[in-house]
């Protein structure tokens, strides 16, 4: 996994089910491009990055650790929620500013080099039928030409996963789990993409310790042996068309 663990703790980037969701970070790093990067500079040096729906702002911290100038956003009060964690990294916090941004109404055009989010589309998609597309259109508009979108979202995965969510999760009604083919096709209308799916057992853990343990089993076994539609995390790297 990531060597940024030396500087930013992975628990400050990914809040839950971290062994599976953290797989997004090396995947994105592998595909990210920065024309301004030299051998001496960090991967996102001087890049303008927007995190949408950041809540505790974990991806903002990650992007800052790669040298980006970051706008950490959420619907309301992003600074109040994210700064207690960001305060732990004063050198990185200097690279982060805060702004309330609605992913359905982003007031920037041709501006950001990179936009990122994790577990936001599922909430937005539950609002109305067209909300997912509207969010992607807004992101497309806010990215500069050649800009890059990084995101990770929950997939429906199998009937076992959907049954377990209905049985054990309280917020089911306000979340729309995404169908693999459907999400992939929708994104392809606006972006060229590289994607992968990870995680099968991790989400079934009853607490974080179990999730992490099951996440390691996913890494060792299920991430390569099961059909991609059976896994529950969609990790996407997109280039603006
Ligand atoms: C499940 S939380 C995920 C938080 C964080 N990204 C993470 O993965 O830990 C969903 C987040 O999306 C935000 N959100 C919901 N609708 C949004 C919208 N229309 N625009 C921006 N953020 C939104 C919520 O405020 C919340 O912080």
C-alpha cells in the first residue's frame, strides 16, 4: 500500500473499511498525470485540486501530501468538520482552503486540474433520477481541458451484499448503490476512464477490526479471483473528454 503512511496516517485519509477503500490511492497515483512535475517535485505539485463532499477531508489531506493546492469542500461547514484532523498536519494544512460547494451547482468553469470524491455519488443519486448525470456535468465543466477526476463509490455488488445492507444499515433509504455497468457507461459519456473494482468480504465485517481483517482476505483472494461485478467498490480514474 501507500508510502505516504509515513507522513499522513491512513486512518486520517480513509475513515472506515480502510484496507479496501485505501486501494484507491495507489490506483489513482499510478494513473495521475501532471505536465508540470519534474523529478524533484511531488506528483501533484502546484495542481489545483477540489475535493467534493469531503466531510473530514481525508482526500484533501492526501492531495496536499502530494503537493497540491487543495479546496476542501462539502455542502456546509467544511472547515469546522475537517480542520480538527487537518490541524494535525500544519505543513499540509497550509495548502488547504475550505469552501461550501454543492456538487450539483459547482461555481467554477475550466478551473481545476483534479477533482476527487469518495462515497458522495450514492447520496446525490438518491435525490432524483437525473442527479448523477447533473453531478458529472458539473464536474466536467469545473475541470480544465485535460483535467482528471478521481472517485470511489459503493457498488450494488451481489444479492448477498444488498441483503446484508438491508438487514444491518440504518441509512439505506438515503443511499443509492450504483450498478457497475450503469455507472461505467454514464462516466464514459464525459470521460476517458481507467477503473477497477475491489472488495468482496470487507463490507460484511461488523466492526472496523473485522472489516480490516476481511479486507486483507479480499486482497489475497477475492480481488483477483471473483468477477468484477461481484466486488463492492468502484475505483475510477477519469480524463475529461
Ligand atoms: C457518506 S459521506 C462521505 C464523506 C467522505 N467523502 C468520506 O468518504 O469519508 C457523503 C458526503 O457527501 C456530502 N454531500 C451530499 N450531497 C452533496 C452535494 N450535493 N454536494 C456536495 N456534497 C454532498 C455529505 O455532506 C457528506 O459529507
